[in-house]
C-alpha cells in the first residue's frame, strides 16, 4: 500500500481464511479492514477528496500486540502530524472479536465513536489512547488544547428489511 493510505508504506495480505470469513459472515482480521480502507482511499482519490480523510492502520492501535497505551497514542499523534486543515481520520478498533470505528478531527479535538452493537462508549482505555494522541499532537504543534476533548457517541441504527 502506498504511504498516502496510512502514512507509511505497508505490505498487506489477505488470506483464504479472510475470504472465507467474509463469505460466511465470520470474524475477520485487520487485513480485511486494511484492504477495505485501501478501497475507500481509491474511491476518495477518484472523487478528488482524498485530502479530506486520513486512515490509521488498525495494526498500530489494537490492544493486543500494538504496544502499551502510550505507544499507541504516540502513533496516533505521529499520524495526525501530516494532517491537512479540517482533515478527519478513521480509526478502526477491535476490542476483542468486534470492530468499531472512531472518527477523529484532531484540529477541532472532536471524536465520533460508532459501534453497531452498543449505544455507549467502550471504556476508559480506548478513550485515553485517542485523547492522549490528540494531546501529544497539540504539544508537538505548540498549541493549547481544550480543557476536555469532545466525544460524540454516534448511535448506529441497522435496519433489516424483509421482502
């Protein structure tokens, strides 16, 4: 993947097990999420909107194997460094067999959280990782931050239509 997708050059693989999981609506890996994000990046690029949305590699954010919360916050801050004014970032997060989406506008210090299975935020650990990422980003830019970062819990409604 080109560096414009995640801010770093990255090789990504999709395995047979990933394809099987997609076809059977099973649990899929971060590799599938990365490939979907690559697809979204290409769609945005064709529409000349790729500067509006940035993506963060889920393999740098997960609770398992991605370092401690401080390291994960530093990774976010580094990703935000190259942000264009008003650019938002999509952060997929898996808290254990379940993917959620966090959308961050680091300049406005606003975070939108989306979870199709719950109508509440997932807890302090993820919130601290994201908030500290914004605070580190602000410190690098010598910019003071708000007293509290604004979290918006976006209730996701899924409708099932019977034909």
